């Protein structure tokens, strides 16, 4: 699928839990989506079978902004089934959809969001709301507050600097606009890191494996991929 730049026709919103003590695990327990054919196993909201939750996380083994720092992303969309967790993970591409940015954990988390939203036809599964659980303030605040301001101000910050990860933000907005056309809303829920441990741990393992491969004298370098 070719990336489509978002225009601001639709935006994600912040998820508001029913109480301050609500946790993703309690509010979105493992459940069966009966509207899908075949049926699917997802994290489905206890009191609204049309809402699902996906955990998204990223990891970067060097946060100093080095262009070759090993980074990876992961999202968990399905509870453990037949002994296997429904998670997808991969290394962060060295070239973004519309430009290049140094790898960071936040950028990897944005890539996890892209992967999660594009991974399934959520409307075909019978869901009308996708809640993305992330432990990054940058991602949660950027998605629900920042993008509106950045788009209005020509992708510049209040100090006149270029917005970081503009390419990822534009791509996320484009995906959200397509989902909106299909009747699916996207919300972001900022959760504590310990509640997002599985996605983060998976991303770290993927980044570490990529770093080990880079150091191997027999490596087959296939990490210069381009996000599309």
C-alpha cells in the first residue's frame, strides 16, 4: 500500500477510561469477535464489543540520534492463542515514507502505530473503534493534540523549528483518514510502561537481534529497507 499524506480531514482522539484506576487488561480482556468470518481473538472492551485495544511500543538501543542505531517496533493485537502471542515486530526502516529521520524510541513507536493500524481490515472484523495503548507521552500527546497544531502551522513548532518525524505523522494521519472513511475511529491511551511491557520487550528483542546481526561477519545486510 502506497503511503498517503494526511490532510487533516480526520484526527485521532484521546481515550478516556471509565475510571482513573482502569487498566487495559481489565477493560479490554481477551475476547472473541463474533462479527468476523472466521471469528477472531482480540482484546475487546468488556462493555462494548465494537472496541478493540492494541498495544504498541518501540525500542532504540542508542538514543543519541545516530543514523545507524538499532531500532525496532512491535504491536500486540491478539492475546495468547494455542501458546502463541499475536504480536508483530520488525526493525525500523532507515528510510521513512517521505523523508529520513534519525532512529529513536519515539519514532519506532510511531512505526508500531502505522503497523498496527495497517495490519488488519478492522471494519471487516466488525470493530468501529481501535484504541492504541502506548507508553510514550510524545506519541499520545502528538497524536491527539500536537498534529492539529502542527498541520495548522505548516509543520513547524511554536519556536519555528521543523516538526520531528513529520513523515510518520503524515502517514498516520493518512491511515486514520482512510479508516474514518471505513467507519473506524482511532483513539490513543497513554498507559504506564509496566502495562506495555510485552510490546516493549518484543521490540527490544528485535532491535538486539538486528544489532547482533550487524556485528556478525557473515551478516546479510537487509536493513536498508524503505517504508511504503
